C-alpha cells in the first residue's frame, strides 16, 4: 500500500470516529466501536460476491434437513467464514426507526459463523449497541462505513491483504489447554503488538498463580537452572515473547533455511522492568543467552494514535548470520521521522519511505554509527549480589526492656489497656476472664466507651475479627507472661549490667537458664534476647555459627572468618544485620568478576562486609539512555553573565515605569 492510499484510509476511519462518536464516547473508547466495524466491513466486502450463492446453499441445506452445514457454507462463501443473514450493511442504511435498525443489525451480526462470533465477543461489540442506538448513531455509523459505490470505489476499512480465517484461540491459553495441544504451529515470520500495561491477573490466577504456575511455557530449564517467565500481573506484554518463541525461534530444528524471524513492538518498560530473577528479567535473559535477539530499534515519540510513549521494535531470530552471532544491535531511530501536516490524536509524525529505508539499511549494514551500537550479549547482563554486614548489639536486662515482653505478641496499645483492666489474670487465669474479655472487645470503640475513643488502635466500627481472634487466644497471653517471668528471673541471676558483647551475654543467659532448670523454646529465647538488646555500630559482631578448624576454610569475602573462640582458633559466621543489607549490580563482563568488584567498590568503605552466594541472581536490562545519551554542553560564563545583565536592565526599566506612574 502506498503512502497516499494509507493516508486516505486513516483519514477516512478517523473521520467516522469524529463524526459519529464524538460526545458519545471518550476518545480512548473509539477503538471499541471502530475496530470491530472495520473487521465487519472488511469481511462483508470479501463475502459480498458470493452472498447470493451462500443464501441459496443455506435454503437447500435447510430444506434437506441437514444440520451440519459449516463446511458446505464455507465452500459456498469461498472463505473460512460466512454470514447467513439476509441483510447486508447497505440494506440496513434504509431503516426507518431506530428500534427496527437495532433489531436488524443484531440479526446481521448473529448471521456470522462461529469463528467470527468469537471475534465479536472478544471485542464486546454488542455491549456498545445500546449506547449507539439511544443516540440514533447506528445508522450514521453504517452509512459512513459503507459509502455508495463509484466506478473507482474500493472496499473501505480494509487492507489489500487477502482476508484470513479468524483465529478462535486466545493469546495466552491456560496451562491444561496448552498441554492438550498436539504440537504448536510453526511460523517463518511473526508480527506482534502486545497491549501495554494490560492486567492479566485473572488469567494468572486461572493458571495457578506465580508459585503454582501449571503452564509449561512459563517455567523453563536454562543452563541447569529453572527460570520463571511469569511477569507482573499488572503488565503482561512480555508474555507475548514466550509463545512467539514457542511457535518460532525456540525450535531450532525447523527445516527452513532462514529459520524463524519475529518482530514485536513494546514500550520502554520491556527493556528494564523486573528485578534480577523476576519474570521480565528472566525473559530478557532467556532471549539473549539463547542468542535469539538480533536488534532493538527505538522508534520516534508520538508515532501512535493514542499515546506518546516511547516504543521499540524487538527483532528475534533463530538463524542469526555468523557475523551477528553473540551480539545485539541497538538502533536509535527516534529522530528519523516525517512530521504530519495535521495531528491524528496524539500521533504527530510518521515513518516516511526514506526513514524506513534508513532503518533497514542501518540494520542490514550492522556497523557502529552514532545511531547504531553493537554489543556482546553479556553486555546487558549483571549479577545482583547481596552484601551483608554483621549484626552488632549491646544487651541489658533493664526493667523497661523486660516490660516490653508483656506485649510481645503485638497490638501493644490494646494489650496495655487490657492489662490495666484485667491484670495478671490474662496470663495466669485466662479462662476466668475470657468471657468478660470477649464482651469488652465486642464493645470496643462504641460511643459509650471513652477509653475506646481515646485509643488510636480502635475505630468506631470496632476491632477487626482477625485482631479480636488474636487477643482472645490464651496462648499469646500465656507466652508473653512467661517471657516476662523468665526475663525477671534472669535479671535476678545476672543483674542489670550492660553487656557490650552480645555473644558473652547470650552465653551467660544460656548458662543461667540451664542452672535454673528453665526450658525455653528457641523462638521464645530469640524474642527475649531481641527485646533486651539494641544495635550499636561499635559492638562486637554477633556470632551465628562456629565451625571446627579443618571443616571449612576461612573466606572473609563469603562471610567465614578465622577468629579465636574461648582461646581456641575457629572459623565463624556472623549474624547478618537486615538493616544494613544492601545489593550491588555487577556487570557480567566485569574484569575479575564479582570478587574484584566487591574488593574495589565495597570493602574499602565497609571492611566487615561479605557476599551471600546463595542470594546472587542474574538479571538483564537494556538502557538506550545510557548508550545513546548526548549530554548538552554547559553554557559559558560569558553567556550566563550576558543573560543576567539583560534581566537586570529589563528590571530597571520596569521599576522606572512604576516610579513614574507613582509620581502622577
């Protein structure tokens, strides 16, 4: 299609939208009407030559009592779809009343074959008909879409491509349905323009959720590691890359010498969203490490009708030429466009034939230029490394710290109020006060309860059921009371001295509990120690584990340190401080790898840091800004001075004018 014809069709379609739908639908809702009408009009134009033959065939089949008519009707229509309604869109232009027009138009739509009905249902086109009918707009819409024929007229709302059989499959079928497919279809070429920012939460839940994903397309084994290709439920555009690979580039056993080539149009979020190990990043990793990504082309802004966001063309192939293997080309075509004489929505530019040729030539030449950058695949990858630092604590069995254990189960303000009212019975004789407590909680926040009104944790509507259930659990009160009792006994045995080494304090507590015959669950002991300890940067690191010499070797960078414990050499691991935990992004092409990066960038500033190998993840992101950014030169001092002097001179003139007015 030449540019002139393309412009005429685009202007024609937008003219229909502006003439018929303005003030009836919001501009962003125009596609809900225009797109299905384009499809309907195109199908009618294709079916028009065989319409009478189809109707005759239908009458013959009905007279013969034949119910399975689909194959015969498709044959009569000469297509993989048909319409058995006696009406055409041109017939509907002459209806006198809106009610009659609506009924006949619905009859016309109902006449389409089942595969077209699936398309109309997915468009939800019938949902728009009541609005169109009430505004007396159905007739106008049909009249605009079916202009009266002229000797040079061509079917409107269509392209020159042959009409294809409508597909009845969804874009991302569920797992069980996919597994029953004998083998996915294969394609030599594919084009995809997935929706941006489209939620697929319902589909995700139907497929088992992120953790229970049943669809084998979205969990793959790669280099001995299972990768989840499940993206955020708020944006599923990258999911379209996975089925595309399933139908094309992933299968390298295809017989075609050219293999499969796929192009997809995405917005900028597909380049960088998703942290290392998350779905979007894993999809980029899966594409790049399998050497399927040939190039990404940055398109001009405001190229599309309803959005001005940045868009990018991804070019995928499983038959990269030898000179492209192991490399990815980035092309910045954002400045290659032709302005439109008149904006179409937000669209204010287009790619002229010269621009398209320039992009194609840049891709085929595969040369480094200011607009074309070529990188090794690994240049986009990085390790996300978790950096830990040791927990350092001071400890003291003070009365104030011990008292906080009384409300260790949470809801401190509520529990404090209840302890004031019910006393120690909550901890030692809960059954005796449970009924009164339940009534008290049921009335919490009522208008005749001044204490409830003052309590910030309550509301006029009462307490949430989950919160009440926890407060009515006798085990929480008993556990908290026992922690207070044990801590008080420890204070009597150890005193309230300050320990600047938590390791010593912990050993003293263990010895005291053993001597007193007190048994405490590990989780409860941890809660007690945490309640009477606090972070101090100068304190000794808290030891989490001690290894016997010879079992493991000291490796400070991995958190294993050679120290002396009780006068004997040992290898220890320290308790990490969650508040000091940090991450670093280390490029895959970093000289010396992770260790060299940490020694150069981290250890000089935090010598006690170490890396957690089991938390290291590989991620991939692509930044056009980083590679194509052109910094603007700073203005010279002379230019800045000249601007300041000009402003001062202008201000003086304004001030003189004000003073003259004042004298009058």
